[in-house]
C-alpha cells in the first residue's frame, strides 16, 4: 500500500526505461559512505523528467524522496520483492563511475581486480581515480586494493587505459558495453576515432537515433554532413540485413533513408553510399558491401565444391559398407533393419560428391543416414567434424553416432583456427538454421579438397541471422540433394497432418483430446486455463510450446506462471543466499518444477535448451571450500543429477512452456501448442511445433488463424537473398 513520504540514498543498478516523461531505474539502498544497506528492500524508482537534474546512469548516487508501495511479482522463475518509489524530489549525490568500474572489473588487462575492488576504488577516490591511474599513483591506489594489485592495475592501465576516453564516453551517455568495445578495438585512439566519424558507433550496435543524436550534440555534425548521409544509407541496409534480407530495392532504401534524414538529402545519401563503397548496386538491387562480398564469395566456394568429384569409395565398396551397417543395426535392434532407397542414395552421394544436401521432413531417418555416413567416412580414413548450431543438437549428433560433436561456434573458435587436415568432411545437422554469415565462415575454414554435408529440413524454422543457405541451395538443380520422404520416427495422423501443413493446408482435425492430433478451439482469454487442464492430465510427459516469450496470455512467461501456480501449489520453495549472504530468499522456483537452461554451460554438461526438473532442495545450502553454494539438485534430460548453484540459477527459467525456437531439434512424447496471432507465427513455425511430438499433438486456440498462416507462404520464402541465384548462375557458366 502507498506510504507517506520517504527519503533514501540510492545507487543506480540498471536503467529500465528512458521515456519522454520519466526514467525508471533499479537501485540499491546505500548509506552515506556508499555501502549497501543489507536489510533494506530493493528499489525501482519512477523519476519524472521534470525533477531530474541530469541523465540517470548506472553507478550514480541519488537522494530520492517520494511515496512508495511494496510489491512482489514473478519474473523468469524468480519471485521479486521490490519497493516502487514514485519520486517527487531528487538530488544527484555522486556522478556515475560505472564505466571505469566495469572496465577495471571486466577487462583481462586487470586480472584480480573484480567488481568489488573496482567499486571500492571509485567510492574512495571518485573522479580522482582517473588522475591516479594516469599519473601512476601507486600509493593512493594501494590504500584501496593493496600493493600487489596496485602494480597489476597500473601496469594494465599503462598498456590499455585511456581516462579521457572513458570519461568522455561516460558524459556522452554511452552504454557500458559500447564504450568497452570501443576501447578494446581502438585502445588509446578510441575517442579520436569516434570524433573523426561518430557514425562508427553504428558498427557497435548503437541505434541510428542514438548515434545521430550523439553526433549532432557532441560533435556538431551538420544535417548535410557527408558522414551523416552515407551512414544513413548504410544503416538502412544493415537494418534490412537484421530482418534476414541481403539486398534491398533502391526505392525502398531511398524511402527508409528519407525517414532518417529527410527527403531532401535521401538522393545524395544513396550516391555517397555507392561512391564510398558502403553499398553495391547489382541488377537494380542494393547490397551492403559486407552482405554482397559474403554471398558472392560463398557462392563461388560452394560452386567449386559442387563441381568437383572426389570419391572416397567406389559404389561397390559403399554398398558393402551399407550392408555391414544394416547387419550391425539389426543386431542391436534385435529385428530386421534396412536403409530405404533414398537413404542408400544419400550415403552414395556423400561418397562421390564434395557438396551434398540431405533434406526431408521430421522423422524421415536423417539421423540414421548420418550414422551410416559417419561409418563410411571413418572406414575411408577421413577426418570428420560433426556440428550443429545449438549445443542441444550437437549433443544429439554425438549420442547418435558415438562420435564427438560440437556447436558451429565451438568449431570456429576452437578447431578451425588450428587448420583442418586435407580431405576433411564437415557435417552440419539442423542446417535450416545456418545463415550466410556462419556458412561463409565454415566454408572459409575448409581445405581445398574438403567436403561439406548439410542435413536439415527446409520447411523448419529459418536462420535467426541474415540470408538463407539450405533453403536456397536445395532449389539449385546442379547441387546434389537427396530428399528423404519415408517417415520413420512417427506415423499415422501426426505424420499425415505434418505433411499437409508442409504443403500449405490444414486437414480437418477432431476436438477430442484423446486423439493422436486434435484442434481444441477456444478464445485467447481462456486458452491459458485450457492448456493448464490438458497439461495437468499428463504433466510429466508433456511439453507446452509457444510462439512468444513475454507478450500475451499464451506467452511462455504467462503460461509458466499459471502452470506453476496450479501444479506446484504448496510445493517447497527453492531458497538462495542474498547478495550479502546474510539471509536466504525465494527464487521463484519450487520443488518438481520443470526448468529450462538458457545458456551454454559446457563445463557442466549443459546447453542452451537443456530441460530438467528440480529434483530436491537442500535444507541448508551446502557451501564448499571455494565458497560455492549448492541449493538443490536438478535431474536433467540426459539423466544426470546436477547441483543448483548461483551460476546455474543465472541460466534457469521455468520450463512448463518453452518457445518453439528452443524446442527445434527436440522430441517430446506429447506437445500442447496454443495457436494465436503472433508476429513470428507462420507455416514453418506451426510445422516445427507439430513435428516435435512422437505420440500426441494438441493444438489449442484459433483454427481459422491456423488455416490462414498455413495457407500463406513461409516467411523464409519472402526473404530477399541472392545466394541461390548466384550459385546457379555460376554453375551454369562452369
């Protein structure tokens, strides 16, 4: 409830929103010396613009007066308690030193400092910290962190630090991450590089609006400055690249540029972009120079692969190997086993061609083919690198073949830089998610005589990144593409409906939730409760799949909260230490909750997308000799029991409902899919959701909407890309 006036000193932790009328920020209560008050509540402050004397930035100290209300809510599996303070008066007590604090805490140039010691330096020295670092004042710094760390800090600063740039970026209001990237790239030239061309900030993920405002305000860039005009055109092309397109029509670019800088300057902006090689014009299309170079080079590399013949075995040898593989599989299964005609053709294609696509819908035996291909390549003595975009998919490859697999990022980071042996083969699973940037880097890492095998379903979700790879290469007739069509993983009605959806139609479906696949119609307001009732019938064998993460009554956030409230009512809460480790507080997770891992924690055997269930909770946290606390245990989907630590908690969300993106490549016995209008809902999204199930699919919601989105072409088909056209043109000329 609302209280009378409160006045408190606060340190800004995070700016949540910057509106035209108010700024909302999270804050920690502090005493006059700046130390956190451990028994005080966490604050969120709504500060009207009219009372603010300067921009709000992380790390600032403010004295705030206003009325408050204490609230509690669930967010991503956590129970959040905070005091919402509506500010009527504010006073800036100390400017933010967050840029210098985070630079010292996070940079590898300052080992052993960390955030606690970096903040101690700022709170002791304030703005004098810059002077102490520049002048090498070891005495003052040692008073805060000791002599040994003072030496480390000053040595690092001599090689890395730039107090003028750090302070300037702070004044400009740059985000911490942006200023740190600038310093990492330009080092002592960071400030002069930005001054020379402020629009370089666009390359550091700053928005056009923020970059342009900074350029006009701090560097007096004129409206018709050539740097501004050329950058506006480049920004439009980059924005379209973010939407998945690698080219844009000249008319569209001109229209979008006019919105940024006005109609008067739009024509000149396009001219400057072409003159300065920010953009390339080809066949009436405009490409950002990077997108053009990548698609062009990638198409040339792929054509060289497709046009080359390099058999690893002759046909007779491959047939013999297939027969041996079938016999071995039959012994394991205890029944007859044989590859079908298309599967045998896929193995033969890999044996003879250096670029092979193996495509097909869900459950058609792509993994079975992968195992046989791996056996053949091993027999031929070839080095093979198995990979997929996600850690979860890579793990499934390893389980299927019994051979090491990795993410594409891991391959590029840890393997490719060392160079690959001659004759290597790269096998990429879930290749529908492969964008042109990753494909370019993969092919660029391959030796001249290497081969590339892309396995995937072009009708599943397209890449998150720009362009298309598998989708467009599958339409190039000169590239070896074996399509598997016989469904092995599941059959019956699920397979029939999945195939129909893939082709653009939705058959009549029963409304009985006992059927293999059914459509239960309801309105969106009631959908959450319908989903909950269906989930409650088989909670341990069911996965809810959604199209949105945080918006609306059928988002993962809303459904997770609703399902937990009903299915975990009265269950024991998972408690963890607060920041000061003086008391235990609720996390929002409860015993037996399903959970989702949202990060790759390789050292723990967990990947982004791993699912588990909170198996047990410790009565008292177990703290090891290194101070790491274990609060409970999770049984993960690989059967392993792993500790719940602070590191794991940072990667956890409730898992009653997950997005279809998180589920791609996974299999569940029973899935429930709420179907309502969403920005990303299209045929491929619904098809992917349906094909996650092996036993039952329950669609819940708006049937007419489902018919509409299935009838429309997939969103991937509307991306403007050139890879397929370029590759086919080059192959025809070859």
